């Protein structure tokens, strides 16, 4: 008995579904090879300069004295056709910053987060992106850093509980060349279970998101070097350790 010939219409209807599945597979491969990473933190902590170093495009003169008012995008590629797509969220407390946070944590959720802190040593900047440096008090900067983290942490928790797979977070303690003798103690102060205000907020985040939904690492780093307390080789070692951990978390190794 002859088999029925498939309707041409059925074949036509199947084409869009096959194309969609093909696009999903290609997107999945690209997402694995180039996961998206949000880079957050208050203005002046060195987010853009850190990412430029990770992407091999650092400026020897450092970054601009005024923070960016829009989200910046960078891509790092290696010889194995793997890397990261960075989304650097503005540090200024403005509508553009809030819109960027919505984009990376809700509209187009990222795969991982680098949250940059600076031990209260963020570069003082004038308001509204005005060029030039401003005198700042370290205790005030620490308070602003904690306030900035509180806003970001709620967004991370909301994203983590919505998705089926874990999210990774690295707290990057930067500007370590300014406190080279106390790096270990400062890194501990930004870690979970440290008993510090920042550590307590991390503990709250883990409780909200669930330990299985969120991994947390804390690593030191520096980009532009002030003085000779940290050598160029040591700076590069810090950055290499950060990049290696990101690769592990992203399944690149």
C-alpha cells in the first residue's frame, strides 16, 4: 500500500519551526562561547579601565576623569574563539544607570556579574559627568559603595531566582596598589560571613537568591598603577587570576 504524500502546506509550515530551532542552537553555542557579563559598581571604582585591561585595550594614560553616562560595551576574544561580552553599567545615579541595570538584569539577563569595589578609594568625580576630580571623604565613599551595592544586589537576586541555571558573581576588589600591605584583610572584609556591612549584604543576597542559584567569589585586582607598591607583573597576575576564574565559571575550561 502506497504511503500518503505529505501535504506541501505541512512542509511549508515546518520550515519556520526548523529555522527557529536552528537559530536557537546557534545562539546557544554563541552564548556559551561568549557569555555576557555585567560590570557594576559606583562611579570612580575603575570599571571601564578594568574591562579595557581584560580586553587587551588599556590606555597607558588611564581613563577619562569623568564617568560614562551610558552603558559601554566591550568584547574579549581569545585564540580559541572564546571570550566575554562585557556590559559596563554607568556608575552615576541617573536615569541612564537605572535603565542599564534593567537591561542587564531583566530585559537581556547576563550570564555573570563583576561588581567592582575599591575599599572606599573610588576616584572622586564631579556630579553630572563634569570633567575633573573632586575631593572626597573615604568614609563617605564607603557608605556610597554600600548604597550602590544594595541597589545592584536586589537586581541580581531578582534575576537569579527567575532563571533555571545558576548565576555567578565576582566581587572585584580593585585599586589594591593603594593598600598593597592589607590586600588579604580587605578582600576578607568584602567576603560572605565576614561580619562587615558589605559581607552582611552578601549574606542577605545569598539567602534571597539561594546558594544553588548564585555562586560568589571575591578577588583582588588593579589596573592603573600609582607608585611601585604593586609591580606590573603582580598586576597582570591579579588580572590573569580573575580571567581564569571567569573562564571556569563560564565553562570555558
